[in-house]
């Protein structure tokens, strides 16, 4: 069975869009490489991908990864070096990860951050996504190990450092208060609702 057919069949079984499942599979390929690399303790997952992992991709989808950096400087050079090592980590999954453009983000924050474009390729299927990297966030009380299961093989598991649920919720509430109710993104309200309903 072709990879496209596997994606379509599993998407139908899980009642999600095929593109959402494909996107999450490529996130998984990146995160497994991270979990095995020398940088496994340097990145702490947060944001939409973590919320989706907690509540299920049928309830929350995202097009990028968000992470907090720790233990290495937040510079374009150090980020490029780390992501190159992660993307090139040898795994026999027939997926190739290629780093593209890097651009600064969060100019109003004290520490700033970077957005790195990555293209995941399986056979002839290209799936672009972004990794947003920042630093300086307070994680209370501390980051936790979050266990991911393989999308195609649920027996396969790997662990990634991630925000705890309390910090995820606190960040969402802080965002709403900072932007004020009228300017807040609907997904921030939705994330608080779905997390409080399921966790």
C-alpha cells in the first residue's frame, strides 16, 4: 500500500483530514529525531502541537511547532547548528528533513526568538512546517517528560521535554489578558476550553 493510501485510510479511521494527519506525522518524525539527538534536553515543546498531543489531533490541529530553548544561546547560528543535527539524525523512516529560511520573531519580547522553515519529504510528498523557538519563559514548577506514541505504530513511543499543563494554561490566559478580549485569537479561548474539559 502506498504512503498516500496509508495516510488516507488512517485519516478516515481517525476522522481527521488527511493533510492534518500527514502534518502530524512529519512533526512526529522531527520530534523522534530530537528525542534521540544530543539536543534532547535543550528543547521544551509548547504551543499548539503540545495541545494537539494532549487532546487529540481531531480536536486541535496546528501547522507549526513551538519550543523553548534552554542551555544553549538563542542565536541564529546555534539554532541552525542544533536543528541541522536534529534533522540529519539517522532514522530509517524514509523521511528527509531540510532546513530552509530562518527569520526573527517576537520583536516586542525581551528575548525574541526565531522561526525556522523545514521541509519534510517522503518519496514525492513534500510537507513544509515551521519551528518557532524562543527562550526566557518561566515553566512552573518545571518541564515534564511527555510521551508520544507513533501515529502508525502506537507501540512505538518516545519522550520529549514539554510544558506542564499548568504552564500551558497560564500562558494562554496571560495571552488573553495581554491582548485583551477583543484582540485575542479564538484558538486561545478554544485551547483553554478543550484543555479544561479533557485534562
